[in-house]
C-alpha cells in the first residue's frame, strides 16, 4: 500500500500543490480577502445576530406560550441543510474538477451568498415570515459551505509546499478578524444605538437593515479573490461529460481507490471529521456555558467573543508560520492536546451553581429572595477562569482548522482538489451530530449526579473526549514535516 501523506511526493502521483512555483503576496492577500468577505454570514447571521432574531418567540412564534418553536424549526432546517451539503459537496467538487471551472462556480456561489444575506431584510418580525427566514438560512448554509469547499481547493493557486501553512493560517486569521470587525460595526452602528442609521428606532428593522450591509460586505470584499484566481480548463473535454448518476459512480470509485492506494488520506479525513466536530462544539456551546455556568451577561459574552476572535486571528496567522517549520500534523496535535486539557481545566475549576445570583422563591407566597449562598467573589473568580482558559480554547481552534487545510492541500493529486475538499466537507457533515449529542448526554449526566439544574459545564467533558478521539485517530497518519 502506498500513501500520499508522506514527505516524498515525487514518488507518487503528481500533486496539485507545486514545490517550486512562486507565491505572490498580492495574490495571497486577494485570496485571503474571500474569507474576510464571507465571514458576516457566519459571525453576524448564523451566530450572534440574525439567528437570535429569528428564534425570538415574541417575533416569530404564533403561540406566545411556545418560545421554543422557532428554535426547534431552526434546528430542523439546519439539519436538512447539513444533509444536502454532505450529499452534494464532493460531487459538485468533482464536476468542477472535470470542467476546470472551480473559480467560476465559486464566484457565482459567493455572489449568491451575498444576495441571500441581503434578502434576509425581507424577513419581517411576524410568524408568517418564519419559513422564509429558515429557507434563506438553509440555502445560505448550503451555498456557503460549497463555495467554501471550492475556496479551499484554490489554495494551490497562491501557495506552494514551502509556504502553504502560512497562507492557510493567514486566510483563516483574516476570516476571524473580518468577522469581528463587521460584527462590531453592526452592533455599534445599527443595533445598540437608540436611533440607528436613517432614523431607525425599531430593533427588528435595525437587524434587518444590517443584513443588507452584511451582504454588500460579501459582494465587495470578495472581488479581489476573483481578480487573482483563475480557472484552468482541462484539455480532455470528455472529462466534463458525466451525468448525475455517473458523477456519483465515479465518486464511489475514487473513494475506493483512495482507500486502496492512499489509505492515510482516508484516515486523515476520518480523524479531521472527528476533531473538527469537537472544534465546532467549542463555538456552538461556548456562549451557552459562559452564560449558564459562569453567569456571563449578554454584553459580557459579546465582549468576550470580540476579544476571542481578534486574538484567534493573530494566533492563527502565527501558527501558520509554525506549520511550515514543524509540519501541519504536529500543529494539529499540539492544538488538540491543549484544547482537550483546557476544556477539562475549565470543568474542574468551575464554581458550583450556588455561586450564581439565582432567586429562591416561596411556592406559597411567591415571594423571592436572593440565594443566601451567593458569593460575588466566587462568581468573579469563575469568570476569570473562563476568560483565561476560554480564550485559550478559542485561540487554538483556528490554527487546528488552518493546519488541516494545509495538510490536505499538500497531498491532493493534481486535478482532484475540488473533489477531495468536497469529501473533506462531507466527512465533517456526516458525523456532525456526535459532539452535540454527547454534550447533551453529559449535561444530563451531570444533572443526575449533582442534582443541579445548571450543569452545562459537564458538556466540556464531551468536547474534550471528541477532540481526544480525533487526536488518537490522527496519530498513525503518515505526514512529513514538509513536502520539499
């Protein structure tokens, strides 16, 4: 059995990433601006602003007593979008490889993402508009993931085996910084002021108007990427003549070939799917843990998120330099080890639930009083712990993701970038249920063992476990320090 994940690419098939090509700084910057430009959909739309707006029962629930309805509907639409992504990502990538139109497809999808984001303006704060909002979010998620897969596949146009770590880290870091810049712009210009731009005072209107800004941001800042990136159509035109069934048949054939000839690439796809699910859980549940287990207010969460993203952007760029020195696999293992350890430190140093300023109410008189066991010093201490180790957790997710892209880019055979990065996207989606499921299991386990109703921090055990499983699966993968 041969392996593509080695330090001797010359002995195997021709790789997509060249060893001697030149990498121009202007081209790298233009490429990285795509990540900067598309971040509003993830930071503002799906994480901090619009997702909160559309799950607010006062706006979109037809039953005032059922505030969970919109949230459950969002989870269903998100799950459907994930299934669609998993099914079509590698096939669309393969089709783009065959036609040589990766950049063209990426351009249309990116512009579509910008327009979808702007269309969220039409989601008025009434129950009848919930379906429109969910459909736009789901379609946006599909379009964003597929365009991101194509974007990853274009790294071979701006990087070489000598600097792919730096390039990947720089792009990922630019995404972090761009996301937080546009988030702060939206918060301080549109949402927080009592009177927003153009005299807007209604919160829902300010949120909807900010979606137009986010969409325009995407359309504007991704232009440099499409100036520096070019399609290189294949010379064998017969490669572009597969139908849908033929495309899936060819996909399964390539997967079988990958397993036989490049098994360590397959191992890496499995390992990365596992630990990327854990990394996603850090962001998905970080705010929940901060609020429910450490008493963070909404403002404190936003401030923490801003600080975490800015620091993460810088750290990711710096780790990109380390990637090219010691190799992406070692970078990933370092990050996963520290992440798992940090999660457990936060768990063990968490202050008990009674430290939070909860109210104790008499069931007969309904009179309430502050919990006599409440200790503001313990609360402050717990928040300090979360700030320190929470920032460590946030900062190392980006380097692990960027190094994963770097490692995969080093070993993809020429002409297979779209397909392999499509598989990379698909494998992550297929098992994306693991961390959320285990998170819920451990939260319930913590509640049963402690008798407390605030055990969200027990979910950190689940996150650490998934990261360590990914760590273990990645260990036997053969990966040289560099490919030169």
